[in-house]
């Protein structure tokens, strides 16, 4: 637990617990609310598209902002926007709106805040701990993320079905409404803790915005087989193999479990990931990180296939837990590669590129899942997505030799191998 010796790292992780709990609970409420209004898989997919598009539109300025301004201030402004967005969702729930376009508009604003906060948050972490403790910090950060993901969806399902007094029901504070109140409280607590951080970074990039400066992150990733391979692997595996957007359908029509079952399905991958993250905090990755990552991606794809075919809630929960455990290992490896193979002054822009890949794999993946489920049905779409993930893992293992042969997760082992574009330092 070396990373927790840092006061700022500890406070930042406490803040993350609060905000992830709120966000995951809110995701359950939004998904169930949208599906209850329309009963169409494609509309669940549009929720992911609404969250993804801002990342696509604002990728370049978001990365530059994270390097040009104090990353702590960027995070504060972005999550202040999240407070207003959650308040808007609460107002829509209280009014009992049946117009999901309003929900999509709010989700677009939430996605905008995430587009700017993600690069700043990712680039902030290396400054909260000594470099020798960074992999430990990534591992514990993953464990905390998964713990919150275990609790958040289950809490969202519980709050959604919580019996309340007549006065609260009369003003609309039931179902999604009570979840949004909880999310608001978690966001306020997050802002208080971020304000208490002592780290002050100022500007990492002193050059004014220009096409060359803004595009530097893309150039660096393009010329780094480790980063390009790991980011694109995550993009296509989760884009094709993710099943999160379809879980309301599986909970309601395949497994017949309702909102609480939905919360359990959303939490199951995080339970497996949490257990694996805690194990890796005690027994960290020492060698052969690249090969281990590809093996774990293959396990993830196989689990998605089994989940799609399952008609048992307990089998579904079990394979989702295994998929989460496998994914947690690859997440830790990719996160370490991202920061350790990138110079400090470029971490915001490179993290912005990574955020686009993650957003495409998660939010755009939800749209892809909804679209294919509309065409093929939820079960077939999920099974074929898992098979596609297995194929991608095999192709990438053969195509990105440097990534496959990545060994130790240290800056010395990773960064000197990078060949940056002209004018961009590859060794920091």
C-alpha cells in the first residue's frame, strides 16, 4: 500500500469512490428509465452515443487544456458541470418526462464534462505519488474503481426500488429520482475533496495552441507501437464484445430478474475485477506484461460468448465476474503503459487520445450493441461480439510485436523504446 503514503493520492481516491458510486448508480437509473419509456434496444444504444460524441468533438482541445492549465482546476470545472447535469436529470424524473431527447441532451453535456476531465484526471495521477510507486498506485486505483463499480450498480438498483414515504413519492422522489439525489450528493463530496488537494501543477505545456501542439498527442501515439497497439486493442475488443448496454434486456427478457437483477449483472464484472486487483496489489506484475495482457483479453472474449448463451442468472454472474477479473489485469497493464511510456508534458494530450479510444470502446460500443441487437437480437449480438473479441486478440498479438514482447512495467524499460515524431521528445 505504498501509494497511500501520499496524502493527495489518498484524498483523490476517496473522491473517486464517491463520484464513481454516484455515476454507476446514475447509469443504472438512466438505462432503466430509457428502456421503460421506449422498450427498444436501439434507444439504449443512443444513450452510449450521446455520451461518446462529445469526446469525438472535443478530443483535441481537451488534451491541450489538460497540458496547458492546472489539471486540478480542469477537473473542478468539469465536475461542476456534472452537478448541473444530474440536477437536470432529477428535474426530468420529477416531471415524469416521456421525451427521451431531453435525456439524451443532458447525457451529451455529461459526456462533454467527461471529455475534458478524463485527460486531466489521468495525467494528474503520476504527480500524486513517487514514480517508483506508480504501478502500485494504478493497481490500487483499479481496485478502488472496481469496488465502486461493485457497489454503485447494486446501489442504483436498490435505490431505484426503495419504498419511500407518500410525501416523497408525491413530489417524484422515487425510482430514478432518488438515485439522482444520491448522485448529486456524491458529486458535491467529490468537489470538496478535490479542492483539498495540495498539489499545484500549473502549466505543463507552455506553448500556445497551434495545430502542431494540439496534434502532438496523435503523433506520439502513432509512432509508439506500445501505445497504439494497446489503445486500439481495447477499442475493438470492448467495442465488439461489450454487453453492458444490453443488460437491461438480459435482466428483463432473458433472465427475468428486474431492476435488482440488472444491478447484480452490472456489478458482477466489478466483483471479479476487484478480487483480481487486490491480488495484484499484493503480487504485482513483474515480467511478461504484454503476453499476459493478450491472454486476459482472450479470456474476456470467451466469457462474453458464454454470457450470451447463458439462461441461468448464477452462470451469467459467474462468467461476468471472470471477465472482469481478466479485464482488470489488462486495464492495469494498459494504464501503466500509457503513463510510463509518455513524457510528463505530453500526458494530457496522449491521455486525450486514450480517452477517445476508451470512449469509442465504451459509449460507442453501447451504440453498436444496441444497433446489432436491434438487427440480430440481444443474444446473437452478444455471442458474435465475444467471438469477434477473440479474433481481434489473435490478430493484434501477431501484428504488434513490441506490445506482445513488453516485459517490465517501468519508465526505463518502456519510454526509451519509443520513437517520437519530429520535434517531440520520446524520453521526457
